[in-house]
C-alpha cells in the first residue's frame, strides 16, 4: 500500500469526526447530574471571581475548572448566569475525541490496523460516549493517563528530552485532575514489572544492552510533573496551601474507599455493568446493554500479546504491558467498595486498546480470505450495534434509569421545580432577589446550579429545619415536612411533589400572597386574545 502513514492519518481523522458526531449534538439535552452541578457551580465561581481553592474533602482537582475557561471566553460568557449546560459539557466531549487522536502516538506499538480498530471502538463505546457528555473529571483523567503512557512510549523510542518532559507534564495533569490517578500510576508500575518478569521468565530474554531510561530524563519528567501539579493546586501560585491539601486529601479518600456507604457495590459491579445490563422491575422492563464486544476482543488481544501470535508488527512488550496494566487497574477498582459507573472509564480504555489488537488478531488468524472477510463483516456488524447503543444511551435514554450509565441521576421532573420557582419570581416584587430556602437532609444538588439566576445571598440551603424557615419559596422533602409546617409562621400554598432524583421528592411551598398573584396572572386574558360577548 502506498503512503501507509497518510492512509492511517486519514482513517484516524475520519474516526475522530465520527466521535464528534456522537459527542457534540444536543449537549444540553440531559438534566445536570448532582455531581455535574457541583462542578458547574465551582467553575462559575472561578469564572466570576478568578479565585479557586482546592477542597481536599470529597472534591477533585482543578484542571476541569481551569480548562473550561477558554470556552466561556470564546462564547462571551462572563458570569455563571450566562453559562449553559452545553458550554460546560463541550470540554469533556472534546477530551473524549482527543483520546481517539492520541492513538497516533502509539500506533507503531499497537500496529496501525489495531490502532484504527481501537479508535473506532473508543469512538462508539456507549460508556465512553455517554461520559464524554458528562461534566465531571473522568474523561480528562482518561485523556491525561493515555497521554502519559503514549508520551512515555514515544520516549522509549526516541530517548528525547521533549517526550520525557511531556510524560512528566501529563503525569502532573493526572494528579491535578482526580485523586484516583494513583491507581493508574500503580497499574503503570505493575505493568512495567510484569512485562520485565515475563520477558525474563517466559521468553528467557534479558533487556537489551544499554539503559532504556536515563536518570536525567527521569528527573526532568518528575520536575515537570511537580511544576504542573503545583501550578494548578496552588491556583497559579496564589494559594500556597493547595499542594499540601492535594496530599492530605488521601487521608479522606482512603477512609471513604474502605468504608460502608451509599455507593458501595460488589467487586463485579463494573465488569457486570459492561458485560450485560438490563433493568427489570415489576413496573418496567428495560432494553439490554452490553459492551461485551470490547471485553471479548480484549481477551483475544491479551492472548495474542502473550503468545505473540496475530500481532503483526506490533511491539509485544508494549501489548503485554497494557495487559498487566489493564488487569491490575481493573482489580484495583474492583476491590474498592466505593463504586460509581464512571470510574470504570480508566480501565475500560485499556480494554479498548487491547480490543483493537484482538480484532486484528482474529482477522490474521483466519486462514483463508473468505474467512477473513466473514470475520470483518461480523465485527463490523457488532460494532454498528455498539454505536447504536451509544446513540441510544446518549439521547433517547440519556436520563432514564433503564440506562446502566445513568446513576442516581436528576430526573427531568426536577426542571419543573425550577420552572415553578421562576414563575413565582415573575410575580414577586423582589423578582430574582426573593428569598428561597431549600431544606432537606438529602443531597440537594444540582439545585444550586439551576437556581444560579437568583441572588445567591437570598438562597439558603439547610440540612435541618431552621428556627426561621419562612421564605417566598420553600423546597423541602417529606422527611422534614412535619417539622417544617410546625415552624412556619406565614401562610403558604403547598404545591405538587416533584422528583429530584429516584427516591427523592420535593414538595414546594409558595407564600400565599405570591401564589394568589400567580393564579391571577394565569387567569388574566392574554394580550390580543378575543374578548367574550358582553351581557
């Protein structure tokens, strides 16, 4: 084939465009998850004030917030009121596409055909697509972790200062993104050790003469990692305690990871979710979901890597490294009781890389051209079904509990809560300066994001019923409703109960005078409407 590099580049670019087509449309379609709302409010505070302070208790690193700022600068948004869900989600969407483009850096190690297959699977994986449309740190962590591995791989091929510097910088970005970077770092070390042991004990090969890595290059990489991490955690050298807090944070996270809580799930939670999921209850029966194609091809890729059969010109030690890296990372997430679906993205990407190797190995193992064609057609059909699931998950079932990637998600009915509050503001003499109180022991996110149009000095959030609980609008939950009604001094109209998320319902209390004004507004004839005949 003439110009193989050009053909490969065109293929990767085409796949990236396809990835954009799944990730960019209708980014504001789904209500914001509580975690998304939390990140959005922090980003809005940074945009408006220019100030960010890392909180080591149950929060993540600053890269998501800082890397979101260019979107607002380009769109002209200068306050949180001007921000939109779509603007925010554009950032992880672009990083999700970036994961596809990074395959160019590792194509000589994976083999170009395997790299193209991995690019396609990255582009159409339902989980990868769904969480690329989620304003949380996960897709940035996947990107930085892969960029670190790809840069390290390029360094091993060139011994270049530049690639050592790049690998260190991406390692620093991993640290500055999310605390679970330590799991990927540990899996990297395990992958290196496992690859060396396999070469010595199984292949009976010693490492080639001469050092693979120089200590000076390692020092440059470590220095780059420290500089990048400190820069972000110190809020660009304006908050000296930030870097220290980034270390102290692990006291909290190790405690939470080993404790018993709401998000504790069995060890097989992630693999079970990816292999086969279907919600079946007395009330409903959902469609089935599976990324079994990726998991199955990854197993084939592991076998090919360990046996060196069907890998073509791919670099066997790299494939073995990815095998150990992925399995160790999977095991690490499996043994931690605290589990949320998006955490699977780190090791899922490892399976995707190996699945690309597995797909090309199956074609090479087929002895005759007719069989090779059949294998390609079957794989293409299964990949098309995977893409269809990705579209279904991201659009039709984007906020539906029958989608396995929808986890403790905000219901569409929650937007009706916000709509009602806005309606009350339209008749209040204080408009968006009216007093609002959200009183619930439950997690009230993402309400602070959706109520950002109101004067935040007049919006209060309480986990217990305060002694003075009167307000223009009160949002609460049934578990504190009785105490609330005992302490109310004014007269209120109790509205219908709306769902915030599964199992969390919020009745709305509207000050009676405002409710009467709202009813009058609804009853008044609209301008231009035909009048009835007189008596």
